[in-house]
C-alpha cells in the first residue's frame, strides 16, 4: 500500500470509530513508530516511541476523555511521496473538565508501507 492509500485508510478508519482506529494502529504503524504531540505532561509525554507506547497513548486518551465524536479529513499530500497530513476535529469532554471542540493536523511519514512518524500540530487561537 502506498502513502496516499494509507492516508485514505486512516481517514476512513478514524471516521468509522474507536475500534477501527485501534485496528489501523495494528495494521499500519511500524513497530518503532515515533509519535510527537504538541505538548505533553508527566503522565503523557509529548514524544513516545514504539507500537506499545502508541497503543498505551490511545488507551490513556479514551480512559481520560469522553469522546463525543471525531472526524478526519484528507489526506493532504505535497511534493514528498512519503508524507501526508490529516485534519482531525474532535468533540470531547476531558474527565473533570468542560466539553470542548478540538482541531488538529497530523503529519504522517511512511516508510516501507508503515507509518514511522506521526506529529500533531494544533491551532492556536
């Protein structure tokens, strides 16, 4: 599967819901994948590496947030054949917090048919 096909698959699986999203990680993330968030905490560092760490990050997210809906749009591609961007819109209530709307962009790099790096960028308003 090429980079654009993986991007389309990611968008479809995120839009299908949490279970499909978990399947995507298993199928399309490299074992040594690197994930970089725009910010981190002691409980959830901004930079994580390895498929098990990414699975743990997803588990943490769903355990600490009530996700009402999430949508993905894209993929957006440019001159590099190994990268794509996906826009995510998330309606979420953090545990103990107030409901909010999030928007972020994910930059994904693919090597040997697997996502080797994901980096998330947030809109500052």
